[in-house]
């Protein structure tokens, strides 16, 4: 538990969880096809919700058990999700 309270370890773990949330969203978006529009939308929503639940559970576990690493984990979670999402947004234009 002390290892997870380290700021560097917590932020790296947050980055990994945030990036996995983004990968789940990308996988869900790829499931949209003109032939299976409704099923693709349902799968995308399920994957997006699973990613958000994983992020929430990670924050909750840090809050309950390792409060010393909560802020670095949360910042890593935000950075791991938003920075690649913003890069993809500006690359798409």
C-alpha cells in the first residue's frame, strides 16, 4: 500500500487508467458501421460506461485505502485521458 501512495507511482497508474478509458472509447467508436448502427451505438455506450466506472472505482479505491496518492492518481487520470483526446481532436482537423 505504501508503494501505491508514492506520487510517481500513483500518477503513472492514473495515466494508465486514463489511457485505457480512452482506448475503450476508441474501440466503441470503431464498432459503428452503417449495417449495425444501433448495435454499434449500444456497444459504444457500454464500453464508454465501463471506462468511466473503471476510473471512478480507481478514484474510490485510492480515496478509501491510499489517500496520500489520491491527488497524483487523479491528475494522472485526467492527463492520461484528456491529453491524448485533445491531440486526436486537433489532429483530426
